C-alpha cells in the first residue's frame, strides 16, 4: 500500500502545498505543481525511512484535493 499525499492550490499565497500526508513530517509548498512534486519525490523516501522505520519505502500516491491522481512517485 502506498502512502497518500494530498496537495492543493492556495490562490491567496500563490503556491501549491501539502494539505494532508500519511508521511510523518511531510509539509511543503512551491510556486508550481511540478516543483512541489519534485520536493515531495526528493524528501519522501528519507522521511519514510526516518519516521516510519522502513528500509525499503513504499510508493507515494499524490492526489489533488479533489481526488484526482496527479503523480505516483517512486520510493
């Protein structure tokens, strides 16, 4: 089973951000969705190893706040 991460757009701040995450400690924002996905894909495996004590992290399923699948990040 993959870890679920939900992202959304904050029009007031002009950033995409993590709304909810099953990965402990994963909270990020970025100016574009592509940048946010890069940040998540970069830090998620380390956070999973450190906070969930998994040597081989599971995948990460990234969804928009409306439930649409955005990307699947390889662990």
